[in-house]
């Protein structure tokens, strides 16, 4: 007498359904991981912009408070601003910057390092250290010579020895996109000789393709070149009170 053995198993349809479910699950997991990575990258660049801004603000606050020679009066030759960057001569140190647009187009008028050993956008100083394009540099300059133009209206190049770049310490290349110092005669206290003045600057990533034409914001997602995962730009304002006074 023959007996038929019943064999349990999955049908082809069941296997296809199971494979489809697993594929959808894996795809969802992969998309979630990518989204988390994008959010993480976005948070990192925002954190770097904010941290760099705080450090830059603290640096300028300390420097202006200790300065006894700074003035925004053009006749004083302590504050220089133009289309590609600017300079602030505060006595012991001078702060020199190039805007991101000047660096991107390699503007010939931009602030540059001095030195015989140059290669492209870098210079090798006498200590053998390679210095790249100036983003925002703090340079020793006790006499304020960097803010005094020559007879042709050209300002001196910056000696790379002792100069410290304040914007290139992180994983992303940051740039100053706007910078201004303003004050008024009504903001001065005659009794205390203290005066208020405002420093406003826009700091962000240096990729101009991801920024609006005025470099004040990141392009919306629908725009060409938009990169919200790695783009960040913010405006910061410092209101300072100094004894030396800013004219």
C-alpha cells in the first residue's frame, strides 16, 4: 500500500511577496540612513558656522576693547573697506579679509600674502609654512601700516609670518560674504568717553553656486546648484562699547 507524504513549503507567490516586502524594507532603511546622514551633515555645518562666528566675535570684541587707536574715520586710515574685502588696524594686530566672491573669481585686487615663494593661490613663508588665500587673517601690525596705501592707492601685502587664519580650522571652507562697521556721534557718552558701535558680518560656506546672488542665503531646493546638506550662511551682529571711542 502506497502512502503519499505531504510536503509543506512556500508557494512561488508567497516567496515573491516575501522578497518584495524585504526589498521595500531594505530600501526604507537605506533611505532613512541617507536622510539621517543629511540631517547630521546639515547640523555639523551649521554648528561650525555658529562656532566660528562666536570665536570671531570674541576675537573682535577683545581686540577692539583693548585698542586705543582704532577709528572708522577715513582720515584716520584704520578701517578700509572695498568690493573685495577690507582691513581693520587695531594697533597691535590688523584683521584682513577677502569676501567669498573675490576668492572664487581670484580678484586681482584682493588682499594677498607677500613672499617670493608663491604657487597658485598659496605662498610659502620663511618658516616653510604654506599659507593659502586670505579668508580672514589676524596679522601682527603694531604701526597700522597695512591700512596705509602707497602713492598709487595700493595697500601692502600681508607678511605670512605670524599671520593666523581664523576661518579655515574646520572641515569646511568658510568665507566672509559681507562685513561692516558703523557708528555715530550720538552713540558716544561724553562723561565716560565710551562709544557704541556695531559690527555686522555674514559668514557661511564658500560655495557660491549654492548661495543666492548676494551671498546672503542658501538657494532654495528647486534652484540650480542648491545644496542644503552642506550650505549654511548667517548674518551676525556685535554691538560693542569701548572706552577708546570709534569716530
